[in-house]
C-alpha cells in the first residue's frame, strides 16, 4: 500500500466531542482542583490549577470566607451556598476553557 503522507494527521474533533471534553475537564477541575486528574503514585504536571484561577478571578476574601465556613461544625447550613458557588465557578470555568488547548487536546485524545 502506498503512503500518502497524511497518516499522522489528526481529524478535527466534532462539536459533540468538544462539548463532552469541556464537560469532563470542568468536572475534573471542580472535583480535583486541577487538570489533569492527579494519579496516585505518579507525578502529573498540572495544566490548570483551580486555586490560582480563583485567586485571579475572585476577591481573596471569598476564598477565606469559604475556608472558615468549611471549618464550621454546622456545614449543612452552607449546603445551598456551596451549590450556588459551585454552579458559579462551573460557569466561569466553561467560559474560560471553552476555546482552550486543554479542552481541544482532551477531545482529540478521546476521539482516537
């Protein structure tokens, strides 16, 4: 069979693959505070750090307030606030990462 030189070319991910990749990246960041997900016993260099992102995009007193709330013995009282803030941070991440190399590369990896 004759080689045509395009064997190493990667097909562009579809819109559906990009949407799925964005969802997976955002969920991993929300759950692990970084991308990619850390692996036990293996060093993985972080490509995205949620702590740094929040420090750049939120008032630092917000982070301190949430930390103090997490120390409370009555954390159930903060359930609504946590859910509301999680949705807010998720929306920020979606906006920030929608056209990112992180999401694109993850979509390409999933498509292979």
